[in-house]
C-alpha cells in the first residue's frame, strides 16, 4: 500500500545547524493495516507523515501509494486519496463556517468546486447520521459555527470530515494529544470504529502507549530516523505498556538522557 | 441647503465606495489578505470606463470591462503571492506601483498620445454627451433633481451597489465561494479537500480588485473625469468601511455581512461629511480619514473586548 524507498530528509540545509533525519529510510505498510507509530520527540514520526502527505519534501527517495509514484504530486493533489487529522483540532475544519457548511464542503471533495450551491438541504439527513455516530451531540448543532465548538467536538468533526470522501489512507497525527483524557478516549473509540468499519489503511502517531497497544494491528517505534521496533500480529497482541516503556527508556539512556 | 447637499454627497460616496468595500470584504475579511493593489486598480477602472464611454460605448459594458481589467490586476497580485511566494503587502505595493505607469500610458494612448507617455492629457474627462450610467435608460426617466439632489446619479449608484451585493451574496453561497472562507481561515483545510488554496486566493483577489475598478468607474462618473491621483487613500476607505460595518453591527444577526459592509461605507462617508460641515477645509480630508479610521479601530477593539466579557 505505502512504500517509502530510500528516503533522505535533511533540515536546515546549508546552515551550521544542518541535520540529517532520514538517511536511506525504508518503510512499508500493507493494505488494511492500522499502524501506531511511537517514539520520542525528533524521532521522525511526524516528519514521515508530512512526507507522505506532501507537506514536506524529501531530498531524495521515492514514495509510492498502491504502486503509484506520488513523489512529485503536490500536497493538495495527494489529499484526493488521503484523509488527515492533526493534533490541533483547528487544522481539520474551518472555524468561520458552520458544521453544515464544513460538511457540505467536504462532501464535495474530489469533485469540482464550481458555481453550484454548496449546501444542499437533501444531504442534511446524511450529515446528521454521520455525526450521530460520534455520539457527541453534534447532529443537533448543524447551524453552529465550528469556532464555537469544544476541542473534542471539533476533533470528532475533523475525523468525520476526513473520512467522508473515498480515501485510501487515513493519517492521524497525535490527533488525541490536545484533548482532555475523557475526550481523547472518546475520539480514540470513534477512530477505531471508523477504521474497522471501512477497513481503511491507517497511520497513527501517538505518545499514548496504551492507545498504541489497545488499538491497531501494528506498532512501530522510531528513533533518530530509524525504525527500532516493529511488532505485528501475535507479537503486537502480547505487547504490554511496560515492555514498550523499557525499550523507550533504554534508547533514551543510550542517547545520553537519564530518567 | 448645505445640509442637503452634504447628505447627497455622503450617500453618493457611500454607495460608490461600498462596491470597493465589498471587494475588500472578500480579500481582507474572508481571505485575510491585506491587499494594497486597489490604490492602482481604482484608477484603472476609472480610466478604462471614462475612455470607453468617451467612445460611445454603453456604460454597463464599460463597467464590466473595468471590472475585468481590475480583476486581471488582482490576478497578477495573486500570482506574485502564490507562485513566487512574495508577501501579501509587498505584492500589493509592487502591482500598484506598476499600475501607476500602466494607468498613465493607457490614459495617454487612449486619448491619441504615444506609448512614450507624451502627446495627450493625463486626465480623461467625461464629456457632456458621454453616455454615463445616469444619463441612460432607466435613470433618465427620473426627475433631474428632487430637493436639489441629483437623484439620477444617486439611484444609479445604489442600483450598481445592490447588484454587486446580490451577486456577491449568491457567489459566496456556491462551492467556489465557500472555498474562499476555507482558504482564508485554514489553508490546510482547502488543501485537504483536494483543492489548490493558491487558486482560491487568486480568485478572491480578482474579485476584490474587479470591484475596486467598478468603484473607480463610479468615481469617474461622479467627478466627471478620471485623473491620476484618483486611487490615493482608497485602502483606508476600503478597510475602514469593512471594519466599521462589521463592528458596529456585530451583534445584529439578521444582517448579512455584505449589508453591514455597505452600511459601514455609508457611515464612514457620513462621518467625513459631518467633519466637512463643521468647517474643516477639504485639504484636511485624508488626515481626517486616517484619524476616523484609527478611532474606528480602537472602538471596534473595545467592543470586541466588551463582547468577550459579556460572553463569559
């Protein structure tokens, strides 16, 4: 499904601070996998997602999705088959428009944004049914400006919107990190339901080791631009938070940090 | 008498500048793009319009042509920003500076001068027989003056302003129009919808500058000519109208934002008229404009803070 081949990514090129994050990085994801990516700050988790989505460009190497080379496709063109939810709930929606208008815009994804009326009354029942699945009371707030919603509600809406179009890949970039524990639990449940129902290939970056263990079909731990742990199937099922923490700490100590 | 004539002036100016303010609403409020190009495009619109009706062309056609020329200038600003990644303010400065030359050459060449910029007047006068909007059907059916006011001209401006408002309202409800809100608020969102946010910005800037050019066309009719200093101070008028309108009527939910902007433009012109009535010489106009705008900014911020406290 996803192939990252020989990726080289540097930051602050041609300055004294030049650093190489990825140097010949390879990574594959199979179709239908739900991968949780963990790792310390600066390990390259989010950079990898940004490279896949096209928000950042690699210095060399290629990215393939379903065998198609998307290396030179701009971000907005890749969005045709990628749904994305960010850490910041503000990023996934438009705060100056209402829930209804946000959904109507998203409903038109991958079609032409011409001079037809954006909001169609006929579709509101469909929107309500999608929102009702989140069980956050959003279905009765269609006319409310998104800027007035709570972070959890906005993130739920962003998740619904990201899944509205026919996407091949769902990218979740620490999408529960900015929420309170209860909301983040809730968003994680909704995420899991969406992913299971549609069997969509998913990459989730998280700092919550419990989420990584409880949800998904594969755990990947990254460190300094390399994959240091990759658990699938039975190994993944047997993994425990403590085990992950131990590995995490040992890497940290190797890197010169003591706890 | 003086009182009635100042009512006429501020209403006429109000509706005239409201068209440009509606354009500013698109670029400044929706797209969050402080566009300085209008200083040039207002004059472009005025020159194109005055030259065309001077040649006997229908004023509606001439206004449409002015809109298109303004929109093209807006596209240039947009392309500089989107493709060459130049900052919004700089793009506006670059294009409006370039337009000074373009406008001058168009003015001179349009009146039989040469491309060196010599050999003709730098002002396009609208002759007594030129088909201005208020001299043609249906406005010519109105009485020439009521209460000493030239209501033909006033009504023509009102009609143009309302047509622009209605079209803009309709456009903003379309998918393409709604995308402008998304782009201005959160470019990432537009991008996630599979759309190029740059394209959306260019469209918004084209609309904003097209409308500024229509105001230029109205100004030329109001003054009877288009001269090279016409665009000066337009940015302040545009932004002030938008800010006054949206902050004074902030809590009036039944008014559409476009209506608020038009009211803002009229209020701003009314304030300027009051200042003139008080006996301040017209030479002080631009200074007064800037001062009034500053007051509007401070008041709108105070109201915002108060509103936030009220909400808590």
